[in-house]
C-alpha cells in the first residue's frame, strides 16, 4: 500500500484540529486557507475517511480525526527527533574532523619539518590533535590519494592525477659515518672514494635507492654494497655500531650519533614537499598546519 501523504499534510490536520478553524490553521502554518483545505482533502481521500464536519459556524472533528490525532502527533515527533539526532551527529562529526588532522609522512622529515611546525602551530593557539601515518614515500602517496590522510610530506612520488605536489626544499644526500672513522674528519668526499669502505645502501625499490642508482648510472659509477637495508633507522644503527658508512638524505640523519660529510661528484638531492589531493576541501586546522610547515622550511 503506497503512502500518498506527507508531514505537511499531517501538520495541517493537527493545526485545524487544535484551532478548530481552517483560517486560524492557515495563519499558524503561514499558508493560504485554500492550501490548508487541499491538504485536508488529500488526507481524507488517502485515508478514505471524513476528518472534519464543516458548517458555517464551526469545524468539528469526526471520530476518525480523533483516532488520527495521536498517530499524527507520534509520527511528527519521531520525524523531529530524527532530524535533531542527525543534526547533532553531523555537528559532532564535523567537530571531530576539525579537531583531528591526519598527516602521512616519511619519518626522516619529522625532525626537520613536523616538530618545528607543531611548535608554531600550537604557539598561535591551534589545539587540533595530530594523527601521523608514518611510512615510505609510496605509502604516503597512497594514503593521500585514497583520502586516508589530509595531506602528506614526502619526496616527489610517482605522479598521480588525483594529487598535486608542492616542493618545499631539496634534501641533499650526505654520508653518515662512525664518529671515529677517518672520513669523519673530512668535510667532503666523492662517491668514487666509497669503493674501499663497507657501504650500507637503501633497499632496492625505495625512493632513496632509486635516486642513488639513477645518479650512479648516469656517472657510470657502479657501487658495491656490504649491507642493504629497508629502513633508515637500521642504516643509522649500523653506522653508529661501526659496521660501515651510509649515504642518506641530510634530514634523515637528524640527531643520530654519527658524523656527517658531504658527498659530491655527483651531488644528489631529493625534492621534499607537500602532497595534497586535488579538489579536497580543507579544514581551518589543516590549512594552518600546512602554513606552519611552510614556515618551518
């Protein structure tokens, strides 16, 4: 059985029932009297019942109207309660979205960008919570393109038509060496000089390894590695333990217990920047944190 009446029809019925007048009901609902009359007639046709006895002096509810009143009031109250609940939930979810900023980030730029940006972000009164999704550059790109993260911080990834990359700085490749190593006292070293030392390289397929391999191929300078590792922290632990030297982005070295010297011939740098999803609307907190990161550069 189809239902061919709506909430407006029930509101018109209750207004006539409570005021005892089509004219008064029309004023209460801010409608014309003819509009109220049409709604009552519609209800009567759908319910196949006469709801009001109309005379020149009064409008009297029938037994059918008295039976309908409680049901109509219950239906409208349920509708109002549903509307209130949905609005309350929408406000709550909007608050949560504004209160939490999700950033996908490669761990090596935390010290260089995220930490100083957070200090500036909080200093001007922002209180949003920060959810960090730390992972590889590919994982950062996936989190941004899928909408899991509000934005990302990473080296330039493979171009995705759904994302846009904003360069922030070039992160030079340097050589992390043990503090007591002979190279620790040399300010600069060429790649060719690394053939005689145990070399710790990033794993194949990582962004840093692709940069190194591409530069070495152009220079026609093969590298022989002693250790190949998946994580920068593992490379730094090996260097600190005296097991070898590791070419790493400068921002990745941070405050590690190692010495650093520049590498040239050829010089290598990775562009690091903000990765955002095209067409995404930003909360004020997201925009403010981006600005704080730009200022930290």
